[in-house]
C-alpha cells in the first residue's frame, strides 16, 4: 500500500531555484508524489524573520509555483517556523501571525505546516502552549490543511541534548490537545533514521492518538558532514507495510535537485514492489530514467566515490578523474556533480546555526 508521497523542502544550505522546484515535481508527480511543502531553512522570512513579508516578486514566484503544483495534481503548502512564538503568545504575537497568515493566503497557500523544530523546549507546558498556537491558527485562518512538526519529532536523545530535556509525556499531551485533523510530522527513532518499522510507527500512533506523517531525512545531505556526500542510493529500511501506518511519507530532499529524484523514485518503487523491491536495481533504473542511459550508468558505477567516500576521502587525482568524466555531459545532473566536487554545496556549521 503506497501512502501519499511528497517533498518537505526543509534542508539547510543554498536554496533551490523555482525552476528547479518545478522540474523536481514534474519528474516525481508521475511516480505518485502528490504534495510539496515549501520550507527551506534558507528562507529567513519563514523562520527567524517570519514577521516580515515576502516582496511582491517573491510572492509572485511562490504563487506561480503553487499553480504549477496544482496543474500537476500536487498539493502545495508552506512550512512556517514562528520562532518561539509559544513563549509569549500575546496580542502582539497574534497580530503578527494574523498578518503573516493573510499574506500567505493571498499567495494562494491553503496548506500550512507549523514547524516547532529547532527551538528550545525548556517549558513544562510546552505541548499545551504549542497546541494553543495551532488551535488559534485553525480558528483565525482559512487554511484547509494543517500539519505540525513538534519540537521533539523523534525519540532521538540528540534532541534533548540540543534543545533541553523534553517534558514528560510531551508527545502524548500534544496529541491530546491537537484537533483530530491536524497531521503531525515524525522522523522515526532517530533524526536521520536508518530504518522505519511498522512496530515503531504503531507505538507513535498510540502515543499521538493519530497516525504520524513521516518526515524522512533521506536523501537530505545538509550539514558539515553530510554535505560532503551525495545521497544517491535507493531507499532501504522502508518496507511497504509502512503504508498502512502513516498519513503520508514526505522526504527531505538533497541539496542537488536533479540527483534527489533518483532516490525519490526508488521510494515509490519500494512501496509498489513490496517484497520484490531490490534497492540497487531500483537505483540503476531510476538513475537511467533521470539522467539517461550513459550518465545514469556512470553515476551508479561511481557510488563508492560519490556517496561512500565523499569529498573528505577522495584524492585530488580521483577528483580530477571524476571532473573530467562528468564534464563530458551537458545535463543538470552532471553539473550538480561537478559543483559538488568543487565544494559549492558545502554547508558549514555556521550556515546551520544562522539559517
């Protein structure tokens, strides 16, 4: 059973262009990708500067992309991170949020994700305060679809180390306070989960009082360490049985828009094929479909260099060999590989801390 599949554009680092977003959805929509959340960390007007409004030009670009998604049968939404608004949700905060919601609606946004990730959680009544914000949005906007990313969106203890220890029964309390039709993002047992199991997701459903919406942190490759690697291999550890345990499966894409389509297509294949799914065969099939026979084959042959070794372990000689190989192709996928080899996609810790 294939659940609704989608993109949650939630990575740190350089933003995709609107043309690149359009090309990604044109590629993935035929494979069953039916929703897109625009929430890049690089758009400050959705994060720390959320009270500011997009310019007319930016608003028009967003509106056009929303229309393009609609033409593809893809639901378009925006992820808004009103930074720590739950600490003081007073009249001033509500006025600013109302202005922002009206601005988003004017751009054609009818699906909203309130993202409370990357924010401190050192409040005993954290779940109640966040649910209050969500409930207010439901009652003061015309948004047709609401989703929430909790501050603690995984059982991974790294979140407690970075954002303070989570309040007791945080997830259970949040689920109790949210309206039944609000979806809740969940990344799995880890922030970047190696595998997702039906058993784990059933336990999350019991705690939340609803099936989760998967935020899958693969093939995302942001951050200092991951941006040194291309994530190209097909999905593993996501059995088709997950389809019955979730409301949807969204992937956080890689920094490279063309290349991200390769693993994205394999996720759809894994759901369709079930026990017959073979991830390397699916990777090659998707790579050829996205890049063409020759280029796709070369990329699969170079997985050990591009994905496993990464920039930190490639010799200068090997980098030169790869550059010469991919310079021969006039294709956006080859250009992304070349840019990666030049370090263009490197995401430093400073970028992560300031976006």
